C-alpha cells in the first residue's frame, strides 16, 4: 500500500474526519484493495469487496460534469 493510501485511511478514520477528501482518491484506494466499483442509477456507486456489497453515494463534485 502506498503512503498516499495510508494517509487517506488515516484521514477517513481521524476524529473528526477530514473535509478535504477527494472521491478519486477513495476510488483509487478501493480499487487497490481489490474492490469492484459499478455506477448505478443516480449519483450512487455499488462497491463489492470480499463477497460483501454496499452502495455509496458519490460526492456531488465527482458527478458534476466539467464545463
């Protein structure tokens, strides 16, 4: 695991959580640990990892199209 991923995990679980988390970093971390990501209706994404599945809301900035 890269130092960047380790710092991201610390940021996620820090109390209080950092407000400066980027979806692309979280997506990269999830893919690095072997998760599969599948966009579903609306601004949601299905995450599958180790025979577990959850649906996460994507951050609004991550789904806003670039001008």
